[in-house]
């Protein structure tokens, strides 16, 4: 496996690995079969794995390019360090727990070649476990509601739709999933890459918001499909993951909302988080209550730094049609709107 072959390629597929040897064993064969040709290189950036990933890659996949780190820099830091080195027109940020399909690259790259205003795209993301269902992390394209809660076409909260070709049209979205994100390298470098204060989770939403603040568009390209295991590094109920989700959602709002919306939206969001914390207490889930408390405390500590980031964005903070103007949580639990088609979301 080469550690110095960083020559230019049109497309660079970059997998950030952290103790994911079992996923590499399972999914690299198809990735190589359906991806590796003269315009495409595959890179593995390793975040200080201790599970034998490095020796496995060196022994069985010498044709790939390995970038090694001495420690875990998180999703944001790991990718920023790798993509700073790699020379390509397009990056494909790909989770190690994704199974690709034949001709998954060309439809997206062909579309982006025709549209210089598009900074990022995602394919159709279906579940590896239930292959006829959309998957949690991305589905058929991501959006957020007015309070920053993310949802997708094909997945609202924990409701996953069956793919019955209802989302088979090319469409503009608000965010593309970090599980499989096609990114224009020039745009990525223009906005400074991922915000490393996020470490992991919701960093792709922040990145896409930065793209949109700079006048770029994000699209879903349905004639490319991949299958995602999901929760490969941290399962959805992992305390660290819950902490990052609560904290990073506040980071996201403070950093990107315009001044008219910022304070009232943050206040309402904090009330909603407070209600969640009380429900955790009533359900005797004290550790979850503490997670919400610690996430908010960390957010308060970060406000001075986040404010400096806001100041850099002041001329670019805009309202976008791809932000759902109501509460997705209220619509889901009270109005029983469990499918994207129920939302009457006109953009």
C-alpha cells in the first residue's frame, strides 16, 4: 500500500477509518470492483486504529493509498487533514460501512461536471439491513426544520420509508450526508473544510450550510445508489453520540442563523431540549438528563469562539427555502406526519 502516491486524479474516494477492519474486509472488494479506474483513486485515512486495520490494508490492498494518523482526530479533523493533502477535482467522502453498487460514481460526477454552482451531492442511501428501505443517515436528501432538527426525504425521525421510486427525481436539498458525499474540492477548500469544533456528527450539515452561504447548491442524484449499515462507529444510543448531537445542533444554529432568527430560535430550541431532559428524568434515565446538561454547558463555554465564526459569516447569513418553516417534531408526534409527502413542504 502506497503512502506517498498523492498525484492528481479527477475523483478521490476517501474513507476515514477508525477500528473498522471488519467493514473494510466486507466492503472494500465491491468498492474496488465498481470504482477503481484511471480517473479514480481510493484513499484510506486511518484515525489511529488499534484493531489491525493497518496491517490488513498493507497486506491485502497495496493498490490503495494509506494515510496514517497517530491518534483519532474525529470525523472533521481526520478528513480535513487528508483532503488537504489529496489533489483531485472531486472528493467522495465515504463511510467504511457503505456498500456501493455498479455505476454509482458516474451519474453524480456527470451532473456536477455540468453544474459549476453545485458544491456537493449525495446518491440515494438505502439501508444495508433492509435493502428496500431508506437509511437513517441521508435517505433521499437532507433538510432541517426551523429549530435545526435534521430529517430526510424518506426518513423522518425514526420512520424509514420503503423506496417505491417516490424520490427518483433529481432535487435540490439542504444537506448531503457525510456517509456518502460527493464534494467539489475547490468549494471545500473555499469554505475552509469541516469545522473541527464539531469533531463528529452534524458537521456535514454545517459544511453544506457554509456552501449555501457562499452561493452554492446541494443536490440529490437518485440514479446512484449505495447501501449504508449505519452506526458503524458509534451506535445511535451511544452517550457520546447523543452528547455530540445535542451540542453540535446548538453550534450549528448559533453559527449559521441570521440575526433576526438567532435568539428566538435558540431560546425555543433550548426549551425543547429542556423538555427532553425532563422526560429523561421522568423515565429514570438520569445519564441522558446529564448528557443534555453537559451538552448545553459546553455550548455556553463555546459561545465566544462561535461568535467569532458568526462575524466571519455576517454578510452571508441567509434564509433558504430548503429549511422547513415549521417544527418537524411537532408535526411528527402531534399531527402524525410521518412521511415527507405528508409535510406539504413546498420549496
